[in-house]
C-alpha cells in the first residue's frame, strides 16, 4: 500500500472513532445494541452461549478499532525514512494520543470517559503494531521500506532511494 492510501485510511478511521465518541449516550447505546444483535451468533459460537453482552461488544469494538489503527500506523511508518526504533515509538504514541482525545471527546458528548478504555485502546493498538510488523516480514507488498526495494535496516540518513550516497558540501569540496 502506498503512503497516501495508508494516510487516508488512518484519517478516515480516526474520524470514524471520534465521530462515534461525539454521539450522545442514548444514540451510542442504540448503535451498540444493533451491532450486538448482528454479531451475537458469531461471537456466541466463539465464546459460548449467553456470554455476549452489549458491554462485551463495546469493549471488543474499542480493541478492534485501535488494532486496525495500530496496524495501519505501523505500515505507514515502514514507508517513512526514519530509524526502525522510532517507527514503533511514533506508532505507539500516535495511538495513545488518539485514544486520549477519544475519551476526552466523550466528556463533551455527555458520556463518561474511562481510563480503562484508554488502556484497552492502547492494548489493541500495540497488537495492531505487532501485526503490521509481522505483515512487513511476511508480505513483499508491505515489506518495502521508504523507497528501498529490499527489506533492509540501512541508516536512511546515508543513502538515497536510488541507492546512491548523499554527499555533504564538505565531502564535495574534498573530492
């Protein structure tokens, strides 16, 4: 996937998440009830009859939304010319910021923000980041990094996308 597509998907997902947080409590509950009834047969097959509640589906939705966010974020970070360690940090911090703002929005929509939801969101995002990293290893489409044809962990500051070496003004003066 290209950077632009990943960026658009991330923006749309954040708008979806924050849009749901803007809903009043009554409307949000109605939507959750509808989704619960839709998913109940599938989830009861997985988790057992009588175990699927609206609360369970809401928490599963939190985790899933942020897992997708974390995965898309990680895949986008693979495309940027930054060191590998920073990719994970930026994905994690971005996910945490979106989760914190998500709960903050709920203050103004008449719903109670919950720190547990921030932790659940962040946990989902971390799982998504790990899934994105695995996708990079397993799939050549996801594995291409910042203009490189092969999976490499070269220092992006010393080379260009075409493989030539960047030279500073002092390097050129000596040559």
